[in-house]
């Protein structure tokens, strides 16, 4: 029996520490075996992954590469959390979203959710957002204990009327001012980003002053970064634009003759305006949480660090704890195979909670299909419940803190976001940047680059661009109210593939069959399975049904198999390079003789070049290939 020492010695004490250079040499050896003769930093670069915003995920992180001191939870710069205890007491606030015109149905959903784990309500109001009429707010909140359930409003241009309605309701139901917890959702700049409509800040400032004076638990202004995320913005752009929005609101809230202590920051503290501490307390920030868990964790930590820097520049470093509301990304939600959205939102919710978000909204998995049903809302709220009550994620304060990778990513993301924030400020602030087109152009360029990765499946979408299921039955949902329009566009990761699948659906409805392509697999399963699977997934992503029957063909059987497949003039050879060399030319000729107008080869371009017309391979532009195939099949767009 081995007895472990009790003198505090490490079990690894007898082993020498490996150096970074030693690790690099091992990497070099592995890469040489794969045909890459690189060394030193180049070896690490070969294993690194490029992210948006000029960031890079490297294969190894060590302590010397991490950022400077991150402080303690609840203290500036608030990287590790906005409060000393984090969410250890009760976890994050589970905030459910409600849309629709009928206050009775909304009320039924609200009461059900509050009885089953939801802790705050996010209500869409006003015609701009296709939400409840403002005057029906009391009916929608009938039976709700407003001193226990915080309310967040989203009312677009009608934010002032909606806010007044809620404050009146607090007074009518005799909710003590100190017990009221709400976010009134005044966000004129966010509304302009979504709709192009310019709103004056006067009402927002008046609401903030009233809340600050009479409602200590109410925040009047919202800094909503979702319009920029939904327009295709990167994490750094989302953060930079939120900072620009927050600074614009701080200027408006504190606007007056400045004293010498805050004049340099461009913020006033005279009697006509709120003090900086009070102004900071009137803002809530909303960010998207995606299925990229580490980037999401880093984004929420970086957001707090950046806002703390703003507060420090304004002379209020101790008041810079950012109040954060996380929403699982609408951009990542898919219309095909929507069940997979449950997995995406689970990862996003986990990342937001680990990153320190105060409130988390999990969008229902059928969010992109219309109004969610009761089952979808149940799954959405239970996602947080499982992570909090069964996985115990909130019991550890800043669980990602100290991770070399997370700390480095947080630091790099913060620097990239700050650089973009400075660009916006140099352009005259967010309002000027929106109206000049600077924001729209920057986000469009970012989305164009990301669209290339999506088209080439470098950023896979499970159930859409990878492993689609053509036989799935679509979910039927009541259409959701139309959202705002006229401002920044709203993009979705699946949009290019959705357009292809829609063409296939129309063809199926008109003819009873989907467009088909024949998989001509050569040789035994061991030789063709990998490439046949690749080709089948690729063409199904465009709604094209692959026919792989029989399992294998040769020059003598290929023509009959193609004729029986019902393929629409297309075939693809699938096998090993060695079998391509032996059989590709004869099989391709047989396929053409049976009516195939285009013969693809699944493999490296240039393989059996005289035998085939085109190639499909890992990294090809799948959207372009699939669109071209549908065009040649005569499938209307």
C-alpha cells in the first residue's frame, strides 16, 4: 500500500517541469509526420484557430501569457462579477420573454411560468414590436405579485407610455417603492438601430430622474446590443457599440454645467443632471449569448471590465458594476431541425451564467418558427433550472476565472472592443455613426466574412449544413407578430441554406419528389464510406436527396443503377484515390451514357480530371455548389 506524503509536497514534485520550447519540439515532430515542415511559432500557428476581431485561439496557454490582475468578485474592475457573492445565493435571474397581442394569453403564460421556475418577466409592448397594447399591461400582469416578480419592458418608441403604465400599476397595487424591481427599457438609440427612427432622449432622461428619485430598484434605460448582434456584428463590435450607447446615455443623464472633476470625461454632475453614480445605476445592458461557450464567457467578463473603465474615467470607479441581461442568440437559432436549438441554448445559457450575467433569457427552441407553444416555454425555463439546481453552476463564483485561456481571451476581446468603441467616439458618437452608415457598413463587412465561413461549412450548423434530415416533419406554429424594420438588417446563420431548402420544398410540393443525385460508390465500404457520407451530407444541406443504391457500383453496373435512381442529371463518384485511378473514367462514361449531364467527384480537385466535370471537397463553397446544382436541375429559386 502506498502512503501519500503529508508534508505538503506535490505528487509531481519528482518530475521536472516541461518548458514551452520542449512542447513546441514535440508539436514539430507530429506536424512533420503529417507533411508540414514547420518549427517554433509557426508550429503553434499551424494548430491555432482564427476568430473574428483579429483574435486567435492558440493550442496552449500558460500562466505568463495571461492578462494582468483581474481583481476580486464585486470590486473594480468587476471582471470576476458584479457582486462579491456572485450568483451563489440564488443563481441568476431566470427571465422569460413574452410576445403577442392578446393580454389574456400572455397572462396565462406568465402565471404558468412564475409557478414553475421563472423569476422575472420580459414583456414586449407597443405596435413597433408587435407586442401588447400598452393599455392592456394591467390585464397581462393580473395575479402577478409585483413586489416579488421583476418586470422588464420592451416597448420601442412607446417606451415612455409603457414605463408610466408600469409605474402607475405599482402605485395602484400599493407596491412599496423600495420593493419594485424593473427595467423600463428606454433605449432610443437601440430603437434607431432597429428601425431607423430617431427618438429624442428627453423622455428617457425624465424617466431616469424619476426612477432615481422615487424607485430605488428601477432602472430606466436599457443598452441593448442585440440589434448589432442580429445585424451580423462580432463580439467586439457588440461590446464596442454597447459602450458607445452607454456613454451617450451617461452624457444625457448628467448633462449640465460640468465641474472640474468630471469635465475631462465629458460628463456633468451639476444639479440639473444626475450624479455619475446615480446615472450609472440607471443603466442595464443586454447582450447575446451564443453556443461558442468560451467566447460568450469572455464577452460578459470583458463587458464588465470595459464598463468599469468608463466609470473610472467618470470619477466613479466603485459604481461601475454593470447590470447584465443575457439573451440566447436569435442568430444561431435554426428553422430546420429546431430541436437542436435546445442544445445550443443550453450551452449559451451555461456560458452566460458562468460569465456572470445577472439575468438570463433562454429563447424557446421554436423561436424562429412563430409563437412558442407551452412545451417550448417549459423547456426554455427548465434549461436554467437544470443548470442551477442540478448542475449547481451558480454555486461557484466566477468558475472560469483563473483559466489561462479565458483570461487571455477576455483581455484580447476587451482590447478589440475598446478599439472599436474609440472608432465610434471619433466619428462623433453612436448617433452620428448610425446615421452616417459607419455602423451598418462595419457590421455588413463582418457578416460578409462570416457568411463565407458558413457557406464553406467552416462554421458548421448541425441539422442544417451538417447532418440535415430531409424527412423531418416541419413544426407548425402560430405566426409571431412582425418585428421592427427599417434600420439595421436582421441576419440568421441558416439563411443561405434555408433558401436552398425552400427551393427543394417547393419542388417536392409540386412533383411529389425532392431533387435527387446519384451516389456512385466504388469498391468496398472501407474505400467509399467516408466520402459517400460527406457527399450525402453536403447535398442534403441543399435539399437534394442522395440515392445510394446499390451500395457499390462498377463500370458494368453504374448505368443501370443510375437509370433506376431517378436522379435529375447529376451523379457523384465516391471512393478512395486508388479506386478513382482504376475506375473513375469508365464509371463516369457509363453514367453519362445513362443520362447524367454532370459527374462530380468527392475528393481533391484535380483527381481523375479527365473523367469528371466538378469536385466537391471539404472547404468548398457548399452554398455556391448547391445553388448551381439546383439551377441545372431546373429547380426554381
